[in-house]
C-alpha cells in the first residue's frame, strides 16, 4: 500500500485513449492522483468538475491532475468528453492500482457490506513522492480543488 513518503510507480497505467501514463512524464510537476468509484455518478462528477473548474489554479500551483477508476476506456472517454475534463483518466479494470494504493476496501451502504474504491487523492512532490493523502469522508467532492490548493 502506498503511503506518505513513498514514490508512486513509474508506470501508472493506460489512459482513456490508450496512452501509457508515466510518472516521469510529469517530472518537475506535482501530481494529484485521484481515485474515484465510477464515471458519471453524482459525487464523482462533482469532484471531476471541481478539478476541471480550478484546473488553471491547480496548474499554477504546480499540480497535474490524473484520475483513476475501474471504468473502461470507452466510459472514460465519454465521461471526459461530456464534462470537458482537461486531464487524463486511467483505466484500472484489473484493479492493479486500486490494490497497490490501498483504495480497494470494504464499504457499507444501507447496512450492506461490499468491496469498492474508496475515494482517495494522493498528492506528490515534483519527484513523485507522496506528501499528502486525502481519503474517504475527508474528500469534499464539490470543493476538492480547494482542498488540494489550501490543504
């Protein structure tokens, strides 16, 4: 499980367009790697749009945004186009990243327990070292960009 002080992996995964996303592509920039449960759901859309709307401020602060979920490349493409998201969305259908980052957890809704992605954002420094983790209920979907910028 990736923790504060760990370096994120060199190869993160494949994005919505089939491009390999690598840590070194962002060398010299901080990364906000955010895991979310599902494309086109209310909370995930609010979070993505918060990051989209503050993309200029996040970039000015040195951050590059990368989203990750278990959705397919097609779902990611549609989600990205529908909401005009200016950042890549990594496909994690095999849950490799969910498991490596420790965000695949037991959840509970209406008394029913199930496994799912815990909404989590890993912030790194310019060398890919995790400096902060915003996890679960700490994540404010509608104000997530502010959490990153003012955390």
